C-alpha cells in the first residue's frame, strides 16, 4: 500500500453542508419546497433537494438541459411513461416536456442535479417562466439559505 504524503495533498475548496440544518423553503414550482446545495454558474448546473407534497402534480415544464434525480422518499409518475419509487434513479433529457405527479400517500423528496434551466409550459403550450440559477439563488436568499451558494 502506498504511503500517503501530506505535502502532496492540495488545498481544496470542498463544500460540506449540514443539510439537516437547512429548512425546507418555498421553491419556484408552486406548492414545492427545496434545500439548495450547490450552484455552478459557469455551467448552469444546480444541485438541490426537492420536496413535493403528497398528491401534488408539478406544473408542466420543459427541461432545457438534462436532469438527474435520485428518489430519497416517496414516488412519482409521468403519465404515459411510468413511475419511480424510493431508491430509484431517473435521467431526463433536455427538451423533454412533462408534468410529474407525486404519490397520493407520501411526500416526494428528490436529490436533483439539473444541468441547466427549466422552463414552464403554459396550458396553451406557450413558454412560461424560466427557473435558472439566478432564480434559485433568489429563492435561497429570501429563505436565508444562500451564503454557501456563491
């Protein structure tokens, strides 16, 4: 086994966050809550926990970049596509438009890595508002949970 040499270790700028100390704050999707973890403004990537109350449907939206999610608690489905449950992983490609529905009996909590903005889709199909890192930061700042983000 190779000996570890302290002098060769570089200084790092790792972020270590006590997520349990963060409160659930209102998020851009009506009726949803989040805990912001990281924003990478250079790439547009955002990492956060997302909570959607039992039985709620997210507003229809379009991913302008891909999204990865791990189901921490609960389950949700995409009409016509299938469903995922606690412990499952989902990857959503950029360009997809959908309206996920959470389980009626349990709150949904997702660990989300979004690689770019999400755009709302109005009932008539026209583009809605955009959730990007600036908006995520604004929600975090309003909740007093922004100090570790930028």
